[in-house]
């Protein structure tokens, strides 16, 4: 239920999720990236009606993460691997979409990490926790 403060109506992530049918994780990503204008008060994000109108009225430019996703898909390969003795799986992927699919199939995502490897130099350029990888690439 939106909050009314005088003439101002504030929508929380839960409100927008319910009304628009967009996942809460996607909404939070849009807010962090500035694709939807909002304010964080304490631990909760709030959006005005005006910000929602702006989002739908303006054409959305590609975010940095979308541009990185396109660039990284060709220049890098990805190794999904367990990070402790409970999970010894290792899977090599050619694309970000493959990594996302593999991670979404895992029961306990916190037991995995993704190594980003440069195809030309075979150097590991980044090691990222599975949850952070999904936050960064799955909803863009």
C-alpha cells in the first residue's frame, strides 16, 4: 500500500512489485543503477509517481552493466565452481546466459563463485560470488 505524505505518494519496492509484476530484485537493480529515480530511507527504497512516469516516458539507454554484458560475452569465458569441500563441481561456460542458467539450477547459490577469464591471455580478471554475479547480470 503506497504511503501518503501530504500531496506526496511514495511507492515501496513491494508496492511496485505487486502493481507492475516486476521482480523485487530487478526493481532494486533499476533503483541502484538510477534507471528508476528513487530514494533510500533506512533500508527501504521509495519512488514517487513522477519518477514512475519518467521511467515509462523516456527511452531507456543501455545501462553500464548491459554494455559490459555484451562486451564480456565475447572477450571472456566463465568458470563456475564450488567454493568449499561440500561442492566440488566446476563448469566452464562460454556466455553469461550459460552461467546464469547453471547458477539458477543450484540449490545453495552461496556455495559457488564465478571466475571470469580473458580468452586471449587466459588470465583470471575477476572472481565474483555467484549471488553478486546474478545481481549484476541476470536482470539486465
